[in-house]
C-alpha cells in the first residue's frame, strides 16, 4: 500500500470550542453531510497542511483522519471531555470509578 498523502484543510467550529473538521482541500466540505454542517456551524478556516500517516496531531491519529477523509470525505474531531463533566457522570453512575 502506498503512503497516503492529502492536502487537508482544517476548520474550527464557531459553535463548539475545540471541535474541528478535517477535509481534503480539493473537495472542500462538499462531502460533509448538510446536517453535520448545520450542527457544526459555518466552518472557520484554521489552516491547510499536508497530512501523512506519520504526521503528529495534537488529539487525533493521522491514519484514522486520512481513512475517514478517504471513506467519508471528512474527519470530525470532537472536543475533549472535561474533568468536571466526567465527575458529574461518575457521580450518577456507581459502576464508574470515582
């Protein structure tokens, strides 16, 4: 299998802090479902980068991002779960460690 490289546009959501959308620069958001774009808000362009499987990303695995872009046309990076949210969930669920 040849090394996959994609020139990727990275967009930030104006509605949700730390939510990002990765797409192939050549396709733009054309393959992103309308419903997702409605929830995401108007994408704000953050940067363009060459994405390879070896690329180190802050909170995503490059191979997964590339696979999702190839198969679905986009990769959605969700915001991290905050500690206080996890504590609230744990407090409501006795099966989780506290």
